[in-house]
C-alpha cells in the first residue's frame, strides 16, 4: 500500500519503521528538520521536511496515489486539518490522532463527519483501554474492545458447575445487548446457532456492553457474583492516568491516584468525581507503605518515566499488591517485560506506540473489511454498509444471513450497540461480526454494493 504518515515523533517513527519493513511504500512528512534527517537515515521511506497541511508538501508525498493517510503529530488542529485535506484530495482512508479530551467529546459532536475523517483515536485512550481490560475482567482469558470502547469482547471458560451447560442458546436468556458469538471445544472453533448447547470447559467468546458483561460472564463460569469493590492504585496523574481513572469510575472500583505535582492534584480532584487523589511520590517505599498499597488488587504505573514505572511496580509487588501493570513507552522493552515480568510481579506492560500500531494495522488492507481479530476458522471483522447493498434499509431479522455469521456490533455516527433483530441497517453504518471463513464471501455480498 501507499501510505503517508504526518509526524515523526515517538509514535509516528515507530509506525513508519514497522511498516517500511513490511514492503509498503511509506512517505513521512515531518516539520522538524533534525527529526526528518534522522528518520531518513534510519528507515527505507520517503521523508519530507515539511508541513502536513501544505498542499505543496502533500503533492510531493504523492497524495494522489495514497491509499492510507495517517496524521500522528501532537496537535489536534494539525492532524485534523491535514487529514481533512487528504480526504478532499481523494485519499480512500484517512486517520487522525487526537487528544483524549477531544475524543471524550465525540458524543457531543461528530468530528469525523464534520471533517470527513474515517477514524480518529487517541494513543492515551488506547493505552488506558488496554490496561482497564485487566481490571474490569481479571478472570477472562482474553479481553478486547471495539466500537470506540462501547462494546467488549471476552473469552472465558465454561465452568463445570455452570448452569448454562446443556441448555440451547435460545433458552439461555442472555441479557439484551449480549451476544455469544463463538464456541471452542476440543481445539475446534464454531460459530453457534440458537440450538447450540454449551459443555463444561468450552471456551466461549462473548460480546456486549462492558457494564453488562460481568454478571453474564460469571454465570457462564459457574461462579457466584462477587460484589466486593476492587482497590486500584494509579501512579501518575498525567493524561494516561487520568483517562484510566475516568474509565474505572464507571466500574465497581475504589480508585486512588498518586501524583506529586500539587497543581495537577488539584486539577485531578476537580475533574474526577469518585477517585481519591493523593499528593505523594509513588517511587518512595515509605509513601507506598503509608497508603497501604500492599492491600491493592491492582497497582498501575502510568508516569512518563519507564524506569520509575518498573521500579514502583516492583516495590508495590514486594509490599503485597496482587497485580501490577506498567506503561512502557519503548515498544521493545514493553514486549520483553510482558513476556517475563510475571517473574517479578508485573502482569503486563503496555506500550502506547504498540497500541497505536495495532489500531492502525487493521486499516492496512485492500479488502472491503478490516480484520479486528483472527481465530482458527473464523474472523472478527468490521466493515461499512455500502449504499445499495442487499442489507441496506432492512431490519436485521429481514436479511438472510449465512450460517456461521453473528453480528456483534453496530456503529452509527457516535452511537454504538450490540444490534437486535429490529435494528435497521443504513448506508455508512459500521458492522462488527464474527464470521466463519466458509461464510465470509456470502456475508460480504450482503453488505457490499
């Protein structure tokens, strides 16, 4: 693919480096001369010292032949303006990085529609989502999010004492907005139908609104619902820590943020309704002991310093914290810590660069759909409903969907949900579905023009 990246900061550089090794034609526009020169020596790509909002520089980057345009500077204005210009110049897919504050306002204003941008994201929010999934669902085997975090995927094992065993799915009584989309038994995956019955030790993949998932998941696992509030300690009141705390306020958690900057502490206290803000240095063992961090269910380090994050996690683990998560800015370090961190108490390390790469990677395709996740024999896909498609203008129950296809998400503008039988599909809606490989072509025909 021909890909243009605007911005060669930490995230833009990482993405350009990875994609240039995958035989894509990469052009990078960077306004800082030193960064542009350094990147030109480091990767096999066309690097332009210029402005992503300049028509002249966009033309030099071959915008006319561009398949994917990604704006990754630290400025909302620069990113959205350059992405909007690229779309107007005919680029098929344009993506803009934004500050998480702007993304939190999406429910008030359709930025994507107004600027003609296909997808917007914030690296801070992607990172916070990655961390929050461990806290919201500590017993699930896999947790992912889709549709701007409004819908969640969980994989879990059916317990031997689960009351769901031997009952057809149509009689299981799953809550509205919850969909059981895949069953793995004996290493074989299948997309279930209404008559499918679950067995002990099946691995099931379920989708739904995060707030509704917990009780249903515990029912499948055969465990009594636990209502104890988890204790979560966050080290760092920067945008990563704030965004994570804000997400956890809607979950059954007692959240505390440690931040040593008094001005930032006051700002956090004003913006967070159900989070305790403590002015303290979480790198000091004495401070951690005083605040009884050893009793926490989760200790999460989100400061700007990788070394401080790792060391504070080690200290919290030594004091008795049950689970430790850390933010690591360098993607290679994050992978190494995630692989071996359990030996010294770190459950996972999350890299903003890698979280962003994964988010953008799903748009790097010539297909009419994006693969969100691959399973043996099936895929979780996202695609736009085409104008004039067979399914367009019809309620879901009126469409003859192929066997082996389950619709698990529906996104229209800023609204997302798990679709019901009476949901009407309109052109430009986004549909998320788990589709068996054998059913993919007939499924795509229903949504393509």
